[in-house]
C-alpha cells in the first residue's frame, strides 16, 4: 500500500526536494541525501509504506538490515569515513527509512549527533549524479 502524501512512496518531485535516487536493493530504494555536509550521506527507504520496524516480518526486517549493511560497506569503500552514524526518523513522514551518515574525525560534528538538514552543503546536479554512481558501482 502506498501513501500518496509520502515522498518515498510517490518518488518524483516529492523526494527530489531532499534526495537523489541511486538504485533499488531487495528491501528498498537507496538515495543520496542532498545535504552533503557529511560527504556520502545516503538513505535506504523500505519498499513498503510502514512506520516501524515492528511492522515488518522477521524476514523483511532481516533483509532490510542486510541492505543497510550492504550500503554501509559500499559507503566505507567509497568515502572512507571514520564512522557511519545511523538514524531512523519519521515523526511526520511515517515511512521506514534509515539515514546513513558518514562522520569524519576532522569534520564537523565529530563526537556529536549529526544535524538533520543544515543546508550547508548543496551540490550541483552533476555532483549528485557522480556520488550516486560511485555508491551504485560499489553495492
């Protein structure tokens, strides 16, 4: 079931406000987050419009976390972060998704929680395309 008000369900211009599609994995869609103050920041949005992990079957949850790990491995390979932070939010947009946020010891917010959408680093369309290709090629 899709929610016509949900950016992850509808895609297109709704999701384009904050993310660039990369590819489909078994459990959902990978996106590059447009705000790139943490170089390589991505999102994995589940293919089903569910709000909570507990809304998935055990098998669906296991596949989702396997895809989170797969994406994390690709991000480590491409961006060489010192750590990846994981965030699952959705107070208003109740579609299960994880933010994978690379953190760098010499970068901002090291040792603290990442800011959701600072708007500090917005890239060109070409730069987003290149990031998306790097991630996709390493999945």
